[in-house]
C-alpha cells in the first residue's frame, strides 16, 4: 500500500500537481518537501473531494500556465560502456529516477498560476468561527488561482435605526476591518476599498465604466483604477457599497446593484486597461469574472423536492419555476429571505459573462464547497441523481449557470437536420444511418428535447412491444451531448426535463457504453438482454411489471449507428 506524508508546509502553486502525483504509482512512501508555510489544510481540502484525472486536467487548462511536457530525448548511438552503465542500474534506482523526474516536472508545471477573478458577495453577519471559515476559504481560492473581489453586505445595514449615512458608514468600515483581520489571520492579505468604486454622477473619466445597473432611479458607474494595483500586491479587495453622486457626496447603494455593476464593468474592461504597471511585468490577468459567489448564512436556493437546497440551477429554464416555488412555500421568506434577491442578482451578472461562467451560493458554516467547485467546475454531485440515491446527500450549496434554453419538438421537420446529425455523431463518435433513422422516426417519434443551439438533445419515441405500430411505451432513443458541452450541466438539464415529462421510460445501451455508470445511477432497474450486447435500463413505477415488454422493444429496434 502506498502511503503519503503531507508536510506541514508546501509550495502554494503546486497543490494540484501533488494531487496528480498522488494518482501515480509510487511505491513505499513519498515525502513532499515543504517550501511555504501553512498549506497543509489546502492540500487536504482538495484531496477530500477526490478530483478525477479529467477534472484535474480541466482545472489545469483553466487556471494553470502550461509548460511543455518533458520531451523524450532524441535517440543517439551510445557506446558499449554507456550501455553497460545503464544496464547496471537496479529497478529501485530506475524507479527513483522516474520519481524525481515527475516531481521536478510538477514543480515547474505549478510554480505559477493564471489569475482569474471571482466576484464575491460576503453577506454577513457571521459568528467569529464562521467568519474564520470564510476568510480561510478566500485565501485558499486565491492560492488556487482565483482572485476574490468582495463586495460586503450585512442584513443589519438595512434596519431603520441604521438609515443615517454617517452611522451606516461607520458600521460598514467596522465590518471591512473585521473581515480584513480575519483574512490576515488566515495567512492572506486584504485591502478595504471605502470609496471611489461606484458613482451615480453623469460626468465620466478614465477608468470609469458606465453600466446598465441601477440603484433606485440612478445608473451606477464603476471606476476600476484601483484594481490592478491591489491584484499586483496580492491583496483581496473588500468593497463597501457606497457611491458618489453629482454633488460629490456619498450615499449607500444595494450590494446586489454593486455586484451587477462590477460584473458588467469587469466584463467590458479593455485588455490594454488590465496591463500591469509593475516594472518588468508582462503578465495580464483575466479580468472577466469566471465565478459569481454568494457567501451567506442561509445557503443556496431552497428545493421542495430535496428538502435542502437546489444542487444545480439552469437559470434560463428554472428561473420562473423557482419564483413560483417561493409563492407555494411562504416559509422560505423566513428561512431563505434573500434567496430570490440573490437569484435575480446572479441572473443579471451572468447575462454579461460567457456561458462558461458560473455562480455558487454557499453557507458560511461550510464554504469549502467553493474549493470543490473551483477544481471540478461542477456541483458537489449531479443534480439529476435520484433523491433516494446515496450519492445525493442533503446539501445547502447551489451552483447556478445562466444556462441554455430548452425547446420541445414533436417532429424532426422543425429541426436543423444537419445540426442534429452532427450532434448525434459527435456524441457517439460513430456515423448515423441517417435515411433509415429518419424513416423510423416518422412512425414513432413522440418528442425531441433540445438544449441550447444543439449542445444536447433527447429523442423519445412511443414503442409497441410487437413492433407493428406506435405504442404506449416511452423509449429514450437518443441521449446526446456534444463533447464541448460536457461538464457544464447539459446532461443534468436534459435528464430533469425527461423526468418531468415522462414518469416512466425505458432505454438501452451497449455493454461498452462509456456512460453506463451514469445510467446505472439514474435507473430504477436494469437487465441484460439475453444473447445480445444490450443492457436495458428503466425508471418509473411500472417498470417491474413490464420487463418482458421492455426487452421485446429493445430487441426489435434496429441499430442506427454504424459500427
């Protein structure tokens, strides 16, 4: 068995490299040498989430500078003496050399990170213990390559006794100093930004970006002249929600309005405005936020089905449903009083950002879900897992994406056939027998659920066990997602739409299908079709009574993909 000794100190930007190293075959005991202090918790927090090799590679692509792999040396003619020396190395020596080469490569690979931004709303009040959790998580995010920019908020700021600006500003400054102290105690650096970020005045100057965000009847402008200096110094900005008006006097604004204004301004910041003024620096930071984060006491968006929070929200298709759920569950206005406000704010922020950007709402008592989301770019678990599944525990964290529109079709005639064929073939990595497939669809198609611009689709037919006519058995004929759209929630969006529209359904997959594990987790039952390479899956209450019919259906449907 391999054992690993994690030192008390370890280099800050090599963490994921160590996770990669831990996934390699190293015999006996591997000791990672320390170079920086207080990184042990960060390593353990990442390893706790068991990132897969695919997730690690995705993280590296998004957040880590790439270096060329150690190239294999060009074969040269060696002398007999050299050959003899090589042959004299023992297996243990060869393994030691290989281990040293891997460690050296990983050290070079992770000596730097590419900085990305997370726009974070810190919605207090928190207990001192919870504030320490929040501060430690912010410091960990920065060390993993995600630079936090925080806008402060506190529910007590909106109480009637705190409406006077001078008193409210004192409370805000005290809050900023409190958070700063917590971050510095966690080993990080922070800088309160008391004023100069937001304005509602009509006169614009350099580095000031007008935004569509409003607070009351006033449009909010954002000044970003402070941004490069703080990020160059590695200081986490803590921004107070105050704005200067045309009379050069200060007024408070909503923290949510400030978040929306900042997201817009950062997304529209020109590349030449992000260049470092630091002497000798040629680096540029990716100033477009990749994460919108809310850290609060109430956690994510409540879910009536899970009795906790939504795991994942596709805003484009679920926004109205969530608003309706609040009307049907009025107790949420007490247990999650800012849920809808934060949902609205996140929706507006993500509208300005690329489709790859996401948001996450986490409770202050357990903000480490942010670390897992940074590494995997996914929810803690798949939102399409059945609630009864052991892999779908109660959660108070919600991941959100602006997402993709979902449309429904009852015929292939309303689709772009070329795009649909391309989607199917790219997903299965096989050629579709187009003519025969479309001919069969004319007789049995029930619906096609399409996600986005052909990023994913589900084709559902109605089958008869005798194959003579259109029947009453719902059959999932195709479930496809483009390779480029995998990992951003398209499969979960599709599956939840299928479950809403089809209480019972059956499908089949070849024994070597690479997503069979995914199917097993979502099915009520399954069975191998005797004498074939097919496995039948189903979910729903009627499945156990119709197994024989399901097998007949799966036997009679001709393969539509070329081998």
